[in-house]
C-alpha cells in the first residue's frame, strides 16, 4: 500500500476483519506523512460519510476497509485495490477488484494471499480461480425483513407505485410498503411512495446482517460507534482492548 500511495495511486486496501482494518491503517500511517483511515461497519453515519467524502475529493490517498466498502458506495476515483487475504469467494474478489478503474484510466488490483489453505490453493492453482465463473448467489427475495430494506432504499431514489412494487419486488411488496407507510418510514404522494426518514437508508439498512440488537460504545461521555451484540461478545466484552479510528480503548463494562 505504501508503494502505491508513494507512486500517486489512490489506494483502497481490503482486509477480512475489523481489527485487521484498524491495525493495518495504523501501521501504514506510521510510514506515510498523511492520514490513512480505517473504514468499517460500526462507525457512526456521519463519520462514514466524512470518510467517503474524503475518498471522493482525494483528501485521503489511501484507506483500509472491511467489506463495508465492497458495494453500495460510489468511490469512482480509485486507482488501486489491494486485498489482504482472499475474501472467501471469487465473486467477492471480482467485486473488490472492480472498485478501482471506474474512470478511463488503467487500474491495479493485487491479491496478497494469507496462510489460509484456500488462499494457498489458489496461489498454486490459478486456473481454478480464473477458469471458473463467479459463484451462484442464493437469496430469498420474499423475506419481509430484507424486502422492507430494499423498498426503503428504492423509495429514497424514486417514488414507488403499487405497480412498481409488484413488478420489481414481487407480489408481497405492496403489503410491506403499506406497513412502512403506516409506520411513517414511507409517505404516499401523487407519484408514489417516497422515503420520509431522517437518516439515509444506506446507513440504516444492513447489507451483511439481519439487524440484531445494537450496543453503543461510549468514551468520554460520547458515543463513538455502535456494534451488534454478537460482535460485542467477541470484540467488546469487559476487559477487551478495542480499536476505533486509530485509537485504543479498554472496555470497562
């Protein structure tokens, strides 16, 4: 990553864990005379937007991220992507690689294999990676919890009519949209249902989770991030050393 930034390439490095993103960002900063932030789930919405804007404007020449920057965010100016470890599927590898080179310039994509057996297998058998298509994706488009989030994001982009709901999201979508309107998340207009929440849907609809209970991590009387309870058992239990935005915290309770 240091070499890419030194050569003037705006670089995104992917890691496969939150701790890995925080640690690698701090290590890279030690060798660069510029801010190299980490980006991951759990950061407050405004903090994530600030990081995204820093990438878009070029204020950050490098950033280290988990899969939180893999999809859903437009950061079209990147020159290079480095993957610190195979992400687990060929699909995710191509998706991460495609974050760079979205302009007319050439781009660089590098996979640095870990000691994981699957990483090493592909290093020794590259045809097994390049010679096969991306994996098939298994989804449940009628799952009401997932579908509700899709409707919120869609209505934030363009008014949704009943016909739109049925055509694009299936026969159960209209009933879910009605429920969202009763709850105040959507508002009916002459052109269709529009999103009426105060936060961006992308900040509240989780791509990689099902919205488990969220805990708040507080330091100095200020909320610094949120974390799902399952993640807290692993990373934010009492006595744990917790990394956030380059700083180290000791979890007390």
